[in-house]
């Protein structure tokens, strides 16, 4: 059994993808070929924003966005400690300082009610609060109504980290449409993934699009030898764009299937496990299906039982960001963000992808029931 089975997905779209790849090979336009611009237009239309700018990874999507806004030394960027390293890594890479905020115990997303205290913390440490990076964790958008209110009151820029969130919704709006900028990832395991690295930035800001596109290609101006900004080599390969175009054709149906599979899990889990919570008016794209156990000992036992049946399981995230060695210099201690820490100890993700068979889910659920008997 696969944790995420890309081979089953490929069976249904391989002919389409191979035809698109052949078009790229025939054209020889491997860098910034026409597929890039077709993909950007289709992604923008799907999310319902004005602009989509593809790039080389979800990490670079975050990095380019912060660079475009001129965030750097002396600035504070508020974010969650319960995320992949890239969320906070990019903040440090540009010389700014991550300021963490604990998560909600039910959704695992950043707790907006704690953001004002983080803003005050930044001021007390002689930092200028400039931005918030909420994360749409496991496919579920963050609580943007309150986040936007706080951001507006404090003149903060919102960068939506939708690396896992593409396809999710809140009140009928798509993920990648909630921030001033939004960043997503097309890493193969993501809800919409390519066969390598890739990412995209979304925005309605007409003025900033030029900067984003420039930074993506070494800060180029009228051409690549006319450099007006500091930039990076952050382009998406044309071959990956061709693959994503083939996958985008079936993506809406896959989101529907993911939600059906998630409902089956939730309706059949033992009571001893806490199923993922989806608030009213939200739709998750289910990048992961993550359950909470009562202790890390219970988690270890469950993982062993699943492994004996050749069922893969993953832990996202075993160490919260504020306790990662790379961020020792920030001075955070164990106990600073207790909900994130407790979640890291007890969370477990089980197989989730649109091609998971009911028989496979039943096998997984059988082991989960056995683990608590």
C-alpha cells in the first residue's frame, strides 16, 4: 500500500501527459515555453485571482513573495511553529525574524487570537512587524476573516502559505486567494503535484506582478542582462508545466474524491482517535489525513501495528519549528507553544490520495481498531 499512490493516478492521464511532453520536446522550448503561460492562466482562473506566476518550488514562491515586498533585516514575520521548515526558513534567509504563534487545538492552523500578542512581542524585541504567514495546513485554509482584520489594523502584509492548501475553500473562495500574496507547491506529494519541484505565486496586486516576475529571473528588466532587482533563478521548467496541465484537467474531481475518502475515515474511526476537524463553510483538499492519539506511546504502538500490515504512516511534524536546532538563536524554549508541542507528540497521518480503495481504508481502520482494543 502506498501513502500517496501517484502510479494509479498516472494510469488514467499518462497518454495526455506524454502528448504534452512530446509537444515540449518537439518545440525545444524547455525554459519559459508556452505551456508556462497556459498553466499560469488556468491556475489564476481556477483560484479566481488576477495573476499567477509559476516558479521553481513552493519554498521559492514564499521567498520571492517576501523579496518582492522588500522585507528584510529588522522586520518580524509572524507565523506558526507547526509547519514544514520552509515556512520559517525563508523568513530567516532574507534576514527577517520569525515570530511564532501557537496553533488552534482543533484545526492545527495558526490561532488568530494570539497574533496581537506576537505583534507586541516583536515591538518589545525592537522588531518591525511587517507580515503574517498563515499556513493552510493539511489542505484546510486558515481563519482568514480574523487574520485579515488583525492585519489591516496593524498594516501587516498577508502571505498565504498554501503549499498544502491548493484546492481547499473557505466560504466559497479558493485557497491561494486569501492573502495579499499566496504561495503554493507542486511537489509530487501535494494535492496538485508535478514530477519534480514546482510552485506558484498568486496575487491581485497589479503593481507587484512586475517585481515578482523580475525576481523569478535574476531580477531582470527588459532582458536577462538588464538587472533591476536582486533576484534568483526561480523559473518552473516547461516540462513540469506540461505535466501540471495534464493533472489540472482531473484535479477538481480528485478534490471531491479526497473529501469522500476523508468522510469514510472520519465516520469509521474508533472513538479513541480524534479525527480532523473541518469548520463550517470550509472545504479541505486533504493533503494529509491526520489523527490525534492520546499519547506518543499510543502513536508508536499504532505505527508498529500498521507497519506489520505493510501500511505506511507519517508524522507531520515531529519537531515544531521553534524547537528546531536551526532556530536556537531565537531563544524559544520548550513550553512556549504548548498546543503545537502536544500536537507534535501525538499526531499521525495515514494514507490519503484520490485512488485509495475502500478495501484499503477498511484494512487501515481494522488495524486502528485493533490498536485500541
